[in-house]
């Protein structure tokens, strides 16, 4: 079975042959018929390839959806486990505090209770009243604004507008 590349090569060879033959020549008609057959074969092969591509897209979307669902389940399980751990920690701390127990030695873990200084955020907190030394600011690129500016013809250092070949799948 000929590949699309082979068919394109045959088509180009026939076109090259046709260039040297007169239009009314019988040989030119045969070459034109061969070209039509090749075009039809190429279209059928591309149609088949588009079907294969569509199936691949569906399978990839299905796999992505299954992965998303599995990750959501794992996230829920992780959150449940963390909540259970936190509740158990609070319970153990409460019991140790109520009975004034400072240390428990187990076969797997040793647990000790101690006090330390902690800073907490008050309910009436206002970030505008803080000194700048206490505020972190994260910088990141605004790609939407950069795309719009470059497409509108403005020069943005480090970026340029290029043409890309794309496929639209519908």
C-alpha cells in the first residue's frame, strides 16, 4: 500500500511529465486520469487519517477525564486522612493537657507536649496598615496583556509575533 508521501511523489512526477506534453495529446489525458486517481487516493487516506486522529483525540480526552476523576478521589482521600490526623492530634494534645502529661513513649512513636510562642492573625486585621517589609509580592507575566499588545502592533521586548501552522479539528 502506497503512503501519502509516495502518492505525492507520483503526483509530482506525473505533473512534471505533463509539463512537457501537449494538451491535446492522448498521453496527456492518461496522465490527467492518473492524477485524478492519485488525488482521490490521497483524499481517502487523509480521510482515514482524520478518523484515526479523531479517535485518538477522544481516547486522550477520556484518559484525561479518568485521570482527573482519579486525582479528585485521591485529593478527597488525602484531605480526609489529614483531617483525621489533625483531629487525632488535637484529641491527644487535649488529653495530655487535661492530665498534665508531658511525654508518652510508644513502640512506634514518642509524643511530647510543650508550649511555644505563636503569632496569630486577628479578626480585625487590615493589610493596608502593615509596613511593606511584612508583605511579599509575587511577580509573574500577564500573557493575555502581552499577547494583546504584540498583536496590536506594540513592541514588547523579548516577544514577537510569529505565524504558526495549526490544525482545526471539528
